[in-house]
C-alpha cells in the first residue's frame, strides 16, 4: 500500500507538530535506515543548519512560520542517538557535504558535527562518493522504519510505502547503496575534504 499526504496539509499549523510526529517515528524505531543523497540527515543537523532548512520549507510552502519551535523539536529528536536503545544506518551522498545550506560558517559547523558524531555507537554513517558506481540507478532519498514502512519526502507531499514486496526492494536498494558507500576513515576523509572547501570559501 502507498499513501501520500500533501505537505501543506501536514504543515497547516507550522513545522512543530510534524516534528513531534517524526520524534515518535524515531523513538519507535530501534533500527532505522536512511539514504539522504543531497542534504544532511535531519537527526544529525546542527541548529543553524536545521533553521535554514525549515525556513526554506516555510517560505516555499507558505505555511505558518514557527521555525524556532520546529528546530527545537528537531534537536529533541536527536536524543535517540544517545539513549543506547536505537541504531541507525545512514548514507549520505557526497553532494550533501557541498549543497550550500546557510553559507560557509553553517556548513563548516555542520561538517564538524558529522566528524564528532560519526563514531557514535548508535550510528553507522556512510558517504557515497560523487564518482561511485552503484549497481542500481540512483534513487531519491528514503528512510526505512520498524513496523514495515518506507518513507519519502517529495516536493509537494510525503509518501509512505507499506507493501511487503516493495519494502523488500527498498532494503535491497539500501544494501546496494551501502556497497558503494565509504565508511570509517574513508568517510572521514570525504568529510574533511568538504570541510576544507567550506573553511576556505
């Protein structure tokens, strides 16, 4: 089954309520997976980075501006990385390290945050190099949650997929992307390269 809900409906009261819902998803998911090719995964975002992202969402969709409240909730969600009860496999595209969100200072602070958190026991963070060859056609980013759900965030709506056969394909796709990703010191090298770029921008 596939369900789609327009963002303007979900964000009709602003960004805070949907962040509460996302917190529940993460608290209920003991082992989650996310592929985020072009931005930093929300649960690793700094306050400044998150404020730019949510501000852009508010401006683009014309929904109520409660960005500080939404950012506070996004920071609250990050507790799952430190409570010892959750684990997340996260893959970023190398482009996520260079997509300009807020300028050099915000990006430098964000990449420093990645370097601090990459060795957390709750996190397996990979980076797919821009030149990596994958065994499947590159796909939009998606997340996999406990309870049998794949989640996409599109321009106009969010989409949830629950059909078991489709979910199996999503897990296969995630494994293929993981095979192309760099981890550990190789991932840190890619992050440090991007950090040097933003530090000199």
